[in-house]
C-alpha cells in the first residue's frame, strides 16, 4: 500500500470518536432502546468508501473501546464490528453503486446482525432475554438515519480530501 | 492511484485471527480474572470520553436549574428543612445508641466497627447499554475510590465499584447478574446471598433451606460477611417466597430498596479497616 497518498486520517478518527460519544449520550429509558448504532454506521461508511484504510482491524479496535466504555464483555463488540467491517469491505464495490434506498437494507441487516449477536451474548451472560424484538429497534432507526449519515460523511470526505 | 488489489494479509485471515482473539478475550473476561488488570488499564485510558459527554449535559442541566422557578425552589427548600429536622431527631437517638454500642463492645473486648469515611458522588449523564445494570459516577482514583467500594443511596445498597478511572468509576448494581452480596433477613437473622437477575427490580435469594422462616415483606440487610459491604444497611424487601418440598432450595425474590435507576446522587462509604479478631472470613463478592 502506498501510504504517501493517504491523508485526512484525523477525519476518520474524529468521526469514530463522535460516533462513540453519540452512543453514550443519555436518552430517556424508552429512547435508549431505539438508539441508532452510530458506530456501526460510521464503520460501514468508511469500509465502503476507503476499504484500503479502514478495515477489519479498525472495526475490531473501535469495538474494543466500545466494550470498555459500555461495560460489555471484553471482545464482544470487537468481534462483531470486525465482522461488520469484513462484510462491508467484501461488498464495498457493489455497495458503492447501489442507490441509497438499496443501501439502507444492507445497513439494516448489518446492524441487526450486531444487535442479535449482542442479545445472544447477553443471554449467555445470564441477563433475561428481551421478550419482544427490542434488540432490533437500533437496526430500524439506523435504517432511517443511514441516508443522512452517508451524505454527511461523503461531504466530509470530499470536502476535506480524505483519501 | 489506488492499487487495484489490496496487498498485505488478506481480510479473511485477519478476521479469522481477530475472531479467535476476541473469543479468547470474552472467555477470559467472563470466566477468569486474568484480564482484570488489562480491563482496568483500558478503562482508565478511555474513561475521559465519559467527561466529553457528561460534562456539557450536566452543565446544561445546572444552567436550566438555576433558571427554575422561585416557587419550586421555596417548596423544595421547605421540604428539605422538614426532612432535615426529622433526620436530626432520629440522629440524636442513633448517636446515643452508637455510644452505648461502643461502650458495650469495649466491655466485650470487640473492636468497634463504624464507618470511617463517606463521599457523595454524582451519577454521570452517560448512558451505557440499556440492558446492562451498570452506571458511571464522577469519582475516581483521585478521590481515593478503590475497586470493590460499596455504593449507597438514601434508601439502601446500590452496588460496588467495578472499574476505576482517575476521575470516574463504573459501578455494578446489585441487580447485575454477575453480582452477589451476602445478606441477612433482618427479622430472623438468617444468612443468605442476594444475587442480581438482570431485571431492574428483582433480586434472587440463593441457597435458602426449604424450612426457612421467611415472610413477604421481610427486610433484608447486608450481613457484613465478605467484608465488602458494611453490615446492617438495607438491601431490599422480600416480594415472593415459595418452598417446594421436591426442590433442594426454596425460591425467594426481593425488590431492592435503593432507587437503582432513578438516582442522581449516591454515597460512597469506605468500610472500616477489618480488625484482626474478625478478619478471617474470605471475601468472595462479586462471583
């Protein structure tokens, strides 16, 4: 990889930090279940736009930070976000040419995968299983917010020449 | 020009290696204590992010409060004054009892066990996983907080410190499924363990004999065994009790007395240093 062409790494870093902060912002209890998965969305965007810079390892690292901050099992978010990065890197060429209304379905399934996995891990740890499909709410809100996330990150990437 | 094919280790291989690593981490984190140091180190290095979220929100709330209505403030003031009076009267009686207790313990040759130090902490305006039973408070290493320190509110026991940063710490609530604390039924003195269930207002009592004498409404208090929690603080109230002859243990559930998810201010209490005469019980909470 020719690293001299890489620039604007701080934008990627800052977008991840912002996404992590958005995961921690206090919401009322009912809204907490609907919190969009900002980190997964930002990760999907960068894996799609710059697969040569952001990939499996970045996903894993961000997941590890999230594990520590959210108090989940060390490695839980790391594993699943590495998988998200892998899958979105794998299909990045196709994803780029999809229109937004088609992309949202890919985002929905990836975020749903994250939360199904988290629910499964919680169950293994002895938490009571959610009776409803509560763990899928974040996938739904991410579904609706993806176009905005995508467009704003693309503006950032183009405006600040992140390559 | 971007290279047409990305070089370096293939993502598939990387994913495989990192998955193995993550599974190993999860297993080690859940089942063993090897990773505690690593985790504490990570926590200390990323915990400033809590401040980035919590401080602006908290200052906004303070600002909003400072503009709140005069009438409300007066009402609150009156209410607090009444409460203070009531508490002072109760305290007069308690300090008398405490003196008496100290004298009696002195006569018996037992070391007095009284609380040494308290500190009020605020729950930070930070959300963790909505399913988890944990919270972040604004006191840390620099306030002499240490791991395992018990946390209380005005009604009873809330939990204990599980992660320590320099200015914040993470508290595991007593309802977390990983948490168990030694308790006593206040009325009968029966010792048992109160384990979290992951449901926000349910504690489960473990290893109760079928013949245990328990009534609904009985209060449970900390027993002081395990030496993490000082003894005699309210933990909860029994809500259900079933004893089935066919089963080895009776089932009992309790509702925590502390307002676990509706608190802003909590109290950290440093337990007195254990005296040599009473220090033979191994500490084993949390599991």
